[in-house]
C-alpha cells in the first residue's frame, strides 16, 4: 500500500485527463506512477533475512498483539517466523506487505492471512472463513480444510488448500490462482472477474454463477452450473499449465489433468471488459 | 449476527453446562443481548422438568415490557392452581429468579398441548421448556452472566445447544431469546443463526393448525415448523430435511431431542458452521474458537456444505 508524500504532483493518469474531478475524504483515489516512485513510501516493509528464524507463541496473545509482534519481528530482520498455538484465533497474519516465510503450527480462525501482499505462508492446520481475502501476491498453503469464502477477492498470488473448502470459494476473485485438493461447496467462483480456480475434487451447485471472466478447472463432479458459466475446451496449453501449477503447489501429484473440465464465462457483459481503467484509456 | 454452539458426548456424560458456557462465551462478540442454553441433563427420566417464566427480566434492559415484579407472585399462584387442575403434581420447586422458575412435576399424560395451552393462557407466562431431560435457560446478557445467574456450570449431561444473540428481528427480551422449545413436544429445542424470509406466511399456516408462537422472532418458526412435521409423523431428520425447502432465507440451525443432536444448513450455505466429529464427541459452532474452548489441542474440523442435514445419537 502506498501513501503519497507529495499530493501536489499530478499522476500520469490525471495528466491524461482522467480523474480530474475533485475527490475528497475517504473516497479520494491515489494512483501510483512508477516514474514518481520516490514520492511514495510503503509502511510495514522491511529488509528481512530468510535465514533469520524465530518462534512466536501466540497462545496468550490477542490477534492484534500477535500481528503487531509479527511486524516487530520483521522490523528486526526476521525472515522466517514460526507461530505456535494459534488455536483458531481470528485475523492472524493480516496485512503483511512484505516478503516473509511464515509458518503456523496449528489452525486459524476467520480472515486468516487477509489483505496480504508478498509473504509465503504455510498453515499446518485449518483456516476459517475468508482465508487470504484480498491477497495481492505471495503464496498461502493450508494443510487441512478451509471455510467458506476461501480466497474472496484475491488479486494475485497462489492460494492452496490441500483439504476441502466451503461455499463461495473465489467469490469476487480478481486475479491469482486458487488450488483446492479436495472438494468445494456451492457458488464456487461466484462473480469472479479474473484469475483461475482449480478444484481437484467435487463442487457444489451454481458453479461460476455470474462470473465475468476467469477460468475454473474442475476434476470431480459438478453439482450444477450457475448462470453465465459454460464449458470450454481444455487445450494442451491448459493441461501444461495445470501440470506445472499442481507440481509447484505440491498437490495432486498423479492427477490426470486431461480429464478436468474447464469452465468459463459464457456471456460478455456489455459494460465489462478485462482492462484496467488506465488500460482502457490507452486502448481508446 | 448471532452465534450458535452445540455438543454431544456419545456414550458418556460430561459437564455440559460448563462446556457450553465456554463455547458461547467464545462467541460473545457475535451478540450478547441475550444467551440461552438447552441442556440435556442426567435425570432418572421419571418426572417432567418445566422451566418457565412469569415475567421478563425488566431490571436488565428488557425492551418488551415494564411491569411491577409483584405481579409475578400472582402469576405463579395461578400456575400452581392450573397445574393442580391438570392433575400435575409439583415434586420440587425452585425459584431461581423472581421471574424464572424450575418445577419438577409428575404428570401422566403424554400430550403436552392441552397442558401448555392452559399454563400459557396466563398472561406473560411462558413455558421455556418441558421435558424429562431438557432444560432451557435463557436470559439477558452474555454466556458467563447467564451461567453465573442460574448456576449452570455444574450441570452434567450428554448434550447441549446454545445461542448468543444479537437482536435484529425482534426485541431484547427473554421471550425472543433462543433456544426455542419445540412446543408441544417434550425435550425438543432449537437454536438458529440467520434470517427467515417467509416467517409470516409459515406462521399463519401453522397457527391455523393449532401451533403457538410466543414471540415475533423468526427463529421460533424453525422449532414450530419441525414440531408440526413431527406431529404429522415425520422423524426429526425428515422434518429437518423438509425445512430446507419449506423455510426461505439463510440459516444454520441445531435441533436437539432427548437422545440426539442435529444440524441443518440452508441451500446457499450463507451462514457459518464449523464442525468437529469424533467417535465420542461432536462439537460445532459458528466459529472454530467455540470448539477450541473445549478442545484446545490441534484437531481436524470442517465446514458442512449447503443443504446438509446431520443427526447424531448419544
């Protein structure tokens, strides 16, 4: 996340005539421009050493205390942190905007690893609802099951669950890849806009309902298709990509990807395309 | 929002009062307007235990009614008189709080409909539960407050369900608090997390069939709906499965009977539930931290899927 040091400087988008309206308050938008990188600073980012490792027992900590301590350890250069006794607490590991090896020895509650950008996380347990919501980049691997809204609104990175997940997996997904070794519930890929979902097991009803874009690969049975979701041809490129992705994810080692089903959006919305606002302007 | 929790020990009894208190207290952030317990205790099964109220908890913020507590004594006298007229004998009487009473009664008839209708014809008197094992205790405040107020931490039994309520559909009062008794069936109780959108249509239909509603809380519909299905001859599980289509809205609910515990989740799986299942214990709650309060060690849990109905026996 970036904060502007010098709000007087016009961004490239503004100089192109976009976003010229006066925005105030919480809705004011700031657009990052690589040419002006020196005007931006990032909080919560540290130079860490992956070989510098420590344990953190959060048994008697609240989630804010635990998250603050993770931040504190990163500020001291620790690049590998092992969290002991998470005991299903909510909102652990949220908002990490840094490269980091983070290992949870146990299960997390709701919103575990939410709003992260960059860390590599291994959870030797389960995660509750909304795991890794809004993940921007990085990799999150869950050893057991996960709850509903798994990977809601993720924008990038890899989110991998070796067990099964609940309903609405990848809801509102905007990028990245979600891989599930087991089954997924109803409304998988609901309103997804980009990215890829791979489910090796079965999925529930209304798969890909109201999806705008993106691709879903299913290895097992499909409860039913949602509106706008249709089958597509599984190409050689798709199969190569799936093999590579599963190998990197260390999941479904001998899985026959050639038998997977590929599901895409069957309806192009008149006011939707897959370009970012600034890309649209360029295209015009 | 509301939070629900439940557990069933299979093949043994445990301190379910204390365990459920821990589970519900872990969910208190989901609502602490009121908290309710349905505890299935170890009893000899001879007599009925009737938990009932003769008024509201007006001293602690009840939004439903303001009244002088002196009327409670008058109402209790009428209850005692009606019990006598019904042929029910009071074996043991406990007045836990001025408005909340627990009677152990000897009553031979199986049909509790006539019994309940007569007792509840007294204004503001409501039977919270009637059963040979079930006791429903509900009041304003969080789980610990209610547990301490009623001394529930020492209750031993096989299973229990409970509810931490954030009032949305109806008032902050005992009559709208969960669990709801599955009137007029003994030992049936229900807790619910969600919203039902065809409450009034179903309520009118069920009232026409002679069923009673004590509150305007949509969750009460589930208890009455399943009770009506059972009156028509359905098993508990059949009644629960019928509710997936008969009830409209989003819901996760638990039903307990004398010897079983069940869960149902709506077809959109919109409301949370985490489940732990082993040979000797099933524990479930709106959030994993509820289960963690009784099983702090690392365990395997999962989310039941949409439209799922499960029933476990003790």
